[in-house]
C-alpha cells in the first residue's frame, strides 16, 4: 500500500520536464538517517480519543531505543500533564515532558522576545500555566502583550478587553490559527475565528506561533537539543504539519489516518518525503 502511494506521489510530482520526484527507495534511505522525531497527535496517534493502530507500538519503540521525540499539538487548552493522561487513557504511554503544545511554544517565544514582561491572556489552563511559568506577569492593566489561545467558552467581556488593550498599544499574539475545532455536536469557533474578530475591530493582525509557523517546530527542536536535518515530522495535514516541516528543513511524513487524503494532497505545490497509510508503517516488524 505504501509503495503504491509513494509511486502515485512521485507521478503527480512530475514537472514539465517529465522528471519524477524522489522515489520510495530514496525516501526509506533518508528515513534511516533520522535520529529524532516530532509527531502530531490528533489524526496521527489518536482519533476521537481512540489510539490509531500502531501508535502505541511506535511510541514504545522510540522510548525503548531512547530516540528523542515530542508529541505536538496546536491545542492550547490542556497542560502536558492533561494530555499525557488523555493519551494514557487511549493506551499510549507518553511522558508529559515529551509533549509540546502551542501554549508552550508561545510561552517560549515570548520569554525569548521579552523576558519578564506582562500579558493579558485569553485562554485556559494550558496557556495560563505556560505563560506564568515563563515568568510573565498576567494583568489587564497596560500589558505588553495580549495573548489569545483556545478556550471552551469565549467571554465577550474578555474579547472586548483584549480589543481595547490592543488598540491602546499591546502587541497581539495568538497560539494557533485554527478557525474551528471539533465537538460532539459539530464544529466550534476556535482561536483563528476569534482572532479575526479582534483584527477586524482593531486593525491589528496577530503574530501566530503555532503550526504552520515553523517557529513551533524550531522551539520543539530546541527543547530536544537536536537539529532539523536529522529529525522527522509526522503529520496528517498538508497545510500545517507538512508545510511547516518542509520550511523547518525536516524529513516529512504524511499519514492518511487523519485529515489528508490523496485528493487533498494534489491541491498543494509541495510534497512530503513520504506518504503512509498510518504510523503503523513506521513500526519495525
């Protein structure tokens, strides 16, 4: 199955010259040089809180071989401890120190930019904890930054406050650009949609730290202490995981167990190094 998918990808990547893209053998050889891994969570390791076949085995393989890895998510609601417990409930053992969220990436970015500054934060425990632990003072009085993240229920009062603070000069930061999120009842407006509302009211666009900004990947690489050249990125979305992985200089692996399918792949002018049905194909037999 994987061979057919990679053959299809190579064929679709042919340009006017008729030359095909990288072949499966070259991709596999390239994968052998990978010394560390980043992987998306939803659609790659879990789907609706159920482990995707092969996910637990792949994580165990990395841990047993002491291969550095991080599980990434654009969701800023939960702390790494929360997410570790969620994964454990699904049968996947990931230590909290091996989880990297857009909240942590945002906190790392702000700490590097302006250590000891102040921020008005719209978000939940994952973001609030990360910003606090980065040494920021959280205030609604003349903050240096307004930081917008995911929340289960956006407060009109908090959004109004954010708009007024930004118009007064606070710099606008967002954890991620996702316009919608899933729920049992259907889609919900998410960070990107609320950010658009604030932008419309203030005329200020936010700086977005999470995927597809390769900044999130670079901060993850810094946390692991590894180089992009020897790191693989596994994701299920072309417009976030794969494009950011390519821009960060990593070996990219698209799995078809989540959002992307072959028809979506054809919409983009770039290609991942590998296309696999799921992470099960990365587990040594």
